[in-house]
């Protein structure tokens, strides 16, 4: 039963949207969690294609002001108030983790292993997804709530300009986090046995 604490934390990791602009842990601890994930999450051929940017406090606020500016230019005027309300909710958190794939590394792997060239972008996404899950779950274990957003590619250029992000970094997702104000909503489950899981030989 050594895995049970980990399994229990998996259950607690949920999408939580109402967040306070506070953190239950220090910025140093958040960085420690992220760096631990970067070092120990697997990647195909040990290619290490994932890249991460952490924004907290005022820098986090800047991100969601950028999102509001960009979305205001593409969302119909009558629909924008509800969009702005949602973006302000994300801005209400403490920080955002930006997840990137490093295109030059992916391209280098494609050139080095041409037989698998069409697989490396998918494999990079899979590794980055593991980073997202591990960091999200670790933050949950520290008493923080989080939700994962995908405003790329709309915000990519302005984000790149604001924080001088390398052009080879391709934005994939934004993990908003902070101190939970309310618990996650009820979660429903499709059947597991026979529909989402089958066993042979056991």
C-alpha cells in the first residue's frame, strides 16, 4: 500500500476556479516543485523537450491583462463582458505556470531519428502533459488550487514580447493557481470496467 498517499493526492487534484491572490507556500517552494518536475519527468529518448515559465504576483496579473487585451480584439463586443469576467477570475489567482515545448529540440530529434520523425511532436506533448499533471498535483498537496487554461496561440506573441521568451519555445498551456476560495464541483465518472479498462491474463 506504499502508493496510497500518492493515489489519495490524485483524487484531491481537481480543477478549482475561485482562487485567492495568496499562496500557502513560499515562492521558493513553488520553484523547487517546478524544478523537481523538470528534472524527473520522463521524455522520449531523454530529449527533455519541456520548458516552463513561472509568473507570480504582478507578473501573473500582467499575463491576464494581456489576455484581456487580445481577447477583446477577437471576441464579439456583446460576448466580451462574460469573457472579461472569466479572465478576471484567472487574474484573481496568485500565479500562473506557462508550459512550453522546445521546437528546436523536437526538430533535432526528428532529424536524428527520421524513422520516428512524425512521433516526436506527440511524444513532446505527452511529456509536457506529465509536467502539467505532476506540478498541478504537487501544488494541490501543498494546499493550493489550480486550473489549466489554453489561450495559446492567441496570446503567444504578446507573451513572448513581454517576457523575452525564446522564439523556439512553443506555448502549450497555462496553469493558474492560488489559495482555494471554494471546493471543486461534483465530478461524475463514466464506467471503468469494460468501457475504459480491460484486463487479460489476471
